[in-house]
C-alpha cells in the first residue's frame, strides 16, 4: 500500500514540476486536444504559445466568435498589413464558436498587456 502511494505521489510530483506552461506552449500543446477540430483546445494552446514565443515585432490578435472564423484568412491579412506598413507583422487568429467576452479578456490577459488587439 505504501509503495503504491509512493509511486503515485512521485508521478504526481513529476507532472506538477515538468508540465509547465513553457513546455505546453512549445512542445506539449497536443495534450489539450480531444479531437482535431477542438476549437477551445486550439485557443488554449495558441494563447500559451503566443505568450511564451511571441515575436519582437508588432502583431495583431483577431478574436471573435465563429463569424470571423471562415471570413478572414490570417496569412493574407498579414501580407496586406506588411505591404501597407513596410514592417514585419504577425496576425494571430483566435476564433471559436460561442466565444464569450470574458474568455477573450482572459486570453488577452494571458498573452501580454502590451499586445494590441
């Protein structure tokens, strides 16, 4: 019994110490996905990835419900903005069906206070 509890405690401590937001943002983001079309898992992993690996140049975050999900192509918008401004630009599209305003605020807080959205 004590051996089982010891092994369980060791595994728990390894999970707590090794599964950091940095690891999940760069290599382990697939842990959130239940299926390939899981929008909320994608938003969570992208938010973590942006917060840990955002480029130093200017970027734009598009947050909206599913209305904008199919209407805007992020790479095309990125190219247009780069041509217009003559500087590097990254566009992140964080959209999901039924996204609430409170969820958008939480994602923006996680990304960075200086990020323009």
